[in-house]
C-alpha cells in the first residue's frame, strides 16, 4: 500500500527549509463587474487601483500565493474575460471549467446592488456539476444597513450568503475563515483519493503541436491504469499513464483532449489552463511542432514553465515531417532561440508513429532527479573556492567582491545563496551557474542563484 501513500499536496523544498504548507487552491469566479478583481486585490493586500481589463490582453499571472491568519493558500483569479466577443455563456462555461480543473474550492461572487441574475443561476448549476465546494460572496454590501440585501441570495441554494464589501474590506475576514475551513475539508476528502506519490507532469504547448496525439500514443502504448483507479480516483481531469514501468500523473488531460474553440478569448483560456497545469506539476513537458517555425506563443509557454521553476523536458514533435533542410533549420534555432535553456533535454519524436516516444520517461526521470538534488554545503564550498581561485570576480572601482560562503537553500528547483563581500555582476553569476552545472549536473532543471552581501 505504501506506493499509494496519500499525503496532502504541499509546496515543499524537499528537506523542510522554508516549507510552506499550502492548504489548497481557491478560485474566485463570477460574472463581470461583480467585484472579483477588487476582492482578489483585497485578499492579496495589494493597493492596486482596479484597472479596466483591456479585451484580449492576457494577464500574465493567474495564480497567486495568498495567506490568511498564518494559513497559506493559492488564489486563482479567473477574471479578464471578453464577454463581447466570446459570448456570456461560453465565458462562464470556461470559467466554471477552470474552477473545476484546478481549484479545491470556489468563491462565487455576486452583486448585492444588482440582485440575483440569470447568469448567476446558470453559473451555479455549472459549478455544481463539478462537485467542488462553493462559497457564496455577496459583494457591495458597503454598510450594515445593506446587509438585508443578502437575503435574496439564499434562493441560489448554496447555503449562507456571506455579505462583503471588497472595496471597503467589510466581511472579508469571515469569508476567508470559511474559505480556509472549506479548503482544509476538501483537502482531507481528496487526500484519500489522490495518488500523490506519482510524479506530476504538465503536457503543454500551443494548440496543434500534438499534445493530444502524444497523450493518446503514450496512453495506448502501455496499459494505462486509469481503469483500475476509476471511481476512486483523483481529479477527474488528471490521468495516470504508465511509461517505462513507472506511473505518471498527467495533469488536466481534459483540457488537452478538448478541441479548443477557435473563438477569440480561447487563447486567454488556453494560457490560463497552461499556467494552472504548470502550477500543479513538478515537470513540464513542453511540446513544439518541429515542422513549423517556432512562434512567440511557443516560447511563452516554455518561459511559463521556467519561471515557475519546474523541471522541464522539451519535445520536438512531428519529426516524421522533417527533411534534411528542416533538421538544419532546427539545429540553428536550437542555438539561437533556446540558448537560455540548453540545460534542458530535448527529445525529437513523432507522436503520430510513436518513434522515439520511448525516450521520454528517461529524460523525465533525469530532470526530476536534478530538480530534487541537493549538494552538501561542504562540497559546494570546496568547489566554489577552486572556481573563485581560478577565475576571480573582475575588479570594479578598485574593489574586488569575494565569495565568502555558499549554500543550497532549497530544492525543487535548486536554489543557491551565495554570500559575498559585494555585488556580483550578472556575467559572473552566469559564470557561477555554468560552473555549478558543469560540476554537479542539474540537467533538466532551472537553478536559481541569489547573492547576499556581507560587509
Ligand atoms: P470584476 O469584473 O468582477 O473583476 O469586477 P471589478 O473588481 O473590476 O469591480 C467592478 C466594479 O465594482 C468596479 O467599479 C469596482 O470599483 C466596484 N466594486 C467592487 N467591489 C465593490 C464594493 O465592495 N462596493 C462597491 N460599492 N463597489 C464595488
Ligand atoms: P494539440 O492541439 O496540441 O492537442 O494537437 P493535436 O494532437 O490535436 O495535433 C494537431 C495536428 O497535428 C493533428 O492533425 C495531428 O494529427 C497532427 N500531428 C500530431 N502529432 C504528429 C506527428 O508526430 N506527426 C505528424 N505528421 N502529424 C502530427
């Protein structure tokens, strides 16, 4: 039974340094103008003026680290939709799907000044299907004389409506108390169901690179254990795939299989899903269509994975379509567009024929081993001592910053803290990174180096 050990999902550095237990993921949903952004900003304690969302502009971040009375949780902002173009129905459907896909609980925000609308009711029925707990926040109750306005919202059938004023901070503490309690309970429930010992993989890439083809190819090659777990499983959107004798949890496969509608706004949601899948993953399998030019959207997906600090394997798909000329073009691209991620392994394959797909598991295992790896402090310092002696920091204004000491503060991804007598230039930090990689490996994982100045 131990290989099905069930533990709560945590943001963990592997050895307990600064480990923050995240109680769960909370999504804020609701129709436009009810005050979702205002509420998200309020919870995050940001003093940002609510700016009007520019249609079509993709918000860079979707998920935020939030905290309430010492409890950490992830807050997901599903705002920023385009009703005009996409239509209200498909917009609320997308929001509800996202909530289902990645949240442990949902806060549905409604507008007290407007009352219950048809859209609110439709949203409730869609959210209900997800089976996720829903907390109803009735916003714009700016004073106690308006508290009576919440009464009408009982008819949504979600239990007690919590009157709040996102703008003035009224009732937010009570709402968050309930939210944290709900998250903790939801976690306990799903904790029994999630095979969380499996390594979590996000299969990402722009539309049409071959994600769903690859997933099908991988799931069919070896018997998938999905059926064995049916009825007792994890998130309905995740799938267990056996590769090379090992089970892997592929995140949000429903989003991969679903044909993306070609409407405006679809790009926003696919980027949101990508971000959400990456957040839940340990390793990102980033797919490219090697037969096509590499686009900005391709590179954006890749940087989402790198910025999130995930282990990464790059997959160049559709290799069956490549002739000699194409292969040369790809090699040139590798040296230019990918020069910041040469640490990542690259697998050329064909999802269609299955050619080289047997190379994935090994690359994934190696990347995760690097992601988990810790270099003992003694070894690290002995090595950096030699590096510094061979190649000291250049003199700047008559001074020469020296490295005093370094330690690997955490893993997943590996983070190093270097204590130095002065500012280390970007070039020198890059040099240190290259040396560390050369000596200790770390293939397949980003590493971070921060410098701490000691006078
Ligand atoms: P979103 O589209 O759901 O993200 O809504 P916003 O957060 O952008 O808010 C929509 C409008 O409602 C803005 O003009 C806000 O200033 C206003 N608003 C938000 N919260 C409150 C509140 O608690 N009370 C009042 N009176 N107005 C609010
Ligand atoms: P997704 O949008 O990333 O899930 O991409 P799909 O898996 O739907 O693939 C998009 C198109 O590329 C489909 O027409 C696939 O048949 C095709 N395709 C996917 N992988 C390969 C491959 O390895 N070789 C070739 N020739 N076509 C592929």
